[in-house]
């Protein structure tokens, strides 16, 4: 027997040849003879053997027919087939099937297989097993990474069986009772590996899309900014850690925020990152990193993406040195200028002007300062004299080397406005000059007139003083003298 017939005989012997049942042995012998017999034997089977076997046990005829049908379906040569199901997300559970297929491309029931190698996945079951009654084995796994995941599987199919066939020309069915005269197995238990097959599935990594909340417009240093993060391709309802970092143009970090997130039933999430303060100079940009519960990196969003990058707006803060208390007019006053988001390492011009409440300029001073590596300046202006009547206020301009105004502060800011006090002027004392007498001096030849006597009048009672207080004191003195005289007179008596 050769070709497909030989493969059918091998399958029958492998499946039923080791049975201890006389009826099964008879069925094996008759099935093999039917496959290899001549036309006269086939006629004899229909005429003699089948009626006799049916009389012995009808199950034998049924078994012969099944052997002939199944051997045609499941005979070799064989090949192993592996098929992955839908690719899971990274960290998700997937499955693949293993089949040992016959020459008719049908899966062989209860065929042995072995998983020889895997890449990028972890099996949940044993590496060796058998297919089920439908000829299929289902294996589950966890995807450990994105990209190609692969397995190599070999079917351990049927034994290589060498047979010596016999034939009984007497058509004596008693010889079929055991089948030993019909089939002799020389080697019955050596398994032949079906050629291994390797297959793979592509697991796509989770995707992250980001955008600065509020748009990529300029923001001053210190302003809080958040990023909108959208992720997909995750394991449904699984937990992840999202880490967000904001950095400036020099890659120096402004801050980092991290939070736990959970994917929805579709393996997605959308959220706003925690706010981080703007820093540095030039441009700031976000970078994101997504990891699973074990810390394995699943997806990243590199810094510098247009949707998550924005310019840092130059800004200036000012404050009057010495506080905002009142100052006399003419007092020299200085201002402190702190800038951020300016060109790093470049010399800058700072112009400070002082104005009174009416908008009259008291004066202007200009100086030069160099921004540090982070675009920051801290500068103290030269002094300007306070002027006006009510209050004064500073205003500043910061220019680059080309004279372009980078940042400025308007006049009237509370932090750079102070009230004025006017010191009252002290009158200068004048030296008295002798004045001419108001009365006429009589000539020398005339005698000096005697002072005129006042008319006779009663003397004053107590005093000639002109105030009531003096008169009262005089009365009290007279009363005291009278009391003293009275006491002396009593003693004498």
C-alpha cells in the first residue's frame, strides 16, 4: 500500500490496532483488507464476510464503516496549524488555536501538540496537550509587549507504524476473530513530530494624543497650565499610571505630576493632567509616559509636539524699594525690577520712569542687566527724585539689544505707586529796624511840660491792676491782714 491508502492504514492501526477487543481486531483486519484487497475480495466481502460478521455482532460492521470513513478524513500526511485571535492590548489576554490537520485539511481529534517556543507572551496553560474532539486546542496568553508576538508549535501526530499484511484465501471468518493473522505491527509506539509551524500576531501599542488646554498661546512664568491626554488601545477597565512632565527650552524640568487612571470598557481614557507652573524661557513643552501596574512602559509622548508646546511670554514684576510709605517731595526713590521669560544669557536694557499723579514725568533712568540661563533678571534702578503733589508711580520697559520692547509695566501699578507728603516751609526771622518816635519831641528851648494830674477820684479798693485776678488777690490779702489783727487783740484781752 502506498500514498493515501498507506496513510489510511496507518491511521486505522494507530487508532484501533492496540485494542484487546476481538470484535475491534476483526474490524481492523477487515477494514485494512478492504483498503488493500482486490476486486474478488470486495465481492467476497459483500457476499460472504459482511453477512457472517453481522451475524456475529452488528457492531463490527458499523466499526468497519467508521474506520473506512474516518481514515479517509484524518489520514496524513499532517501539518500543524496555529491561528491567533484578535490582538489584545499590551497587558491584555489573548488566545490562539492549535490544530493538527490531515491530508484532507481537517483537524484531527485528540492529536498531541507541543509549544516549542514563545516570544512576547506568557502562556496560561501547559506547553503540551491534546486537541479536543473537534480537533482544536485553545490556548490563552498575556501580551507582554507591543509589536509581534509569536509561537512555535509542533504536532506530535501518529506513530510511524511498519505493518506486515497477511491474506486468507479460504475466506474463513474465524481467522478474523483476533486479526492477528491479518496485521502484524513491527513498530507501534514511536511518535513522529509534525513539522513545527511558527506564527505571529501584531499587538499595537497604546496610543497617546495630547494638547495644551486653552491652546498653545504664550503664557507667563508661574502661570498654571494643564495638558489634555487621550489614550486608546488599553486593556478594558485596567489601571495605569500617567506621568506628565513640563520642561523648558533647555530641557530643564518645570515640574512633574503623576496620577492613576483606569481605562473604560473600550480600553480608552480622556483626562486633564494636574496643573504645572510655567518656567524658563523660550518655549515650554509637555511629555507624557504611560506605564502599567508593574511599571512597564507602554506608551510615551515625546516633548516638542506642536500641540503640547507653547511660548513663554516675557513678564516683569516691579516693587518700590523701601516699601510704599509716603515720601517727601524731592526724596530719591528706586525701583526693583524682576523679569522672567526673557532671552537667556543676553544683555537687556531696563528703563524706569517716575510720573506724578498728573502724568508729569519726574525723571527717567536707564541701565543694563544680563538675563541668567533661565531668562530671569533681578535689577535695581538708579534713584529718581519724587515730584508732584499727591502720589508718584514707576513704569518700566525692558528692551533687547535691537531695541525691541520685550516686557513693560503700565504706570499706576499698586506695587510701584506711593503717596507724597509736602514738608511745610519754615518762615525766616526778620531783624527789627528802629522806628521814629510817634510823639513829638519838644524843642530844646521849650521847657518839658509836667505830666498832667488825673482828676480826683476815690482810690482803688484793692489794686490798680487791670485784671480781675489781680484785684481778687488784693482783696484776699486785705482780708488776711484783718483776721491777723483780730486774733492779736483777743490774746491781749
